[in-house]
C-alpha cells in the first residue's frame, strides 16, 4: 500500500468529528476494522464498477483500520445504501457492514 493513502482517505471521509447539532462522535466504541473487512474494502476501492456510495463506505472502513475512529453520518449513510443495494457484491457489503458497525451510539 502506498504510504499516505490513509491520511488522504481520512481527509475525504472525516470520522470522529462533531456534526451540526453539536453531538460528539468520540464515543467509547472500541471496534476496529479487521483484516478481512479491510481486504474487502480494498477490493471495493479498486473495483471499477463500485458506486460512489460503495467506495465511500469502503474508504471509511479502511480509514478506521488500526484506529479507534468512528464512522461519521455521511459515511454511515453511504454504508446503509450499499447494504440495501441489490447489485453490491459480497466484498462491498462486508466493507459497508464494518463501517456501519463502527458508528457511535447517539444519546
């Protein structure tokens, strides 16, 4: 993997930041993207047929590999669209599920 890719992905899909209502997303959520989900996310990002939402969900999951960052609202929405898509592959849905599992619990 090219060095610095994670930083670019994190800048495109910020995680662990506050939304407009001021709800903090830095909740105590120890989940991280595992090796199989990270591999699925990499396959999704490399796929020429993946949609923008599918790639956004995969990028969010990949950005959270080895960190305790949380999935933000935009990436969670993209992950939901990917899971609902009848044309999404198994790898794309695995990456989206990983991103969605790392969403903070809103109170």
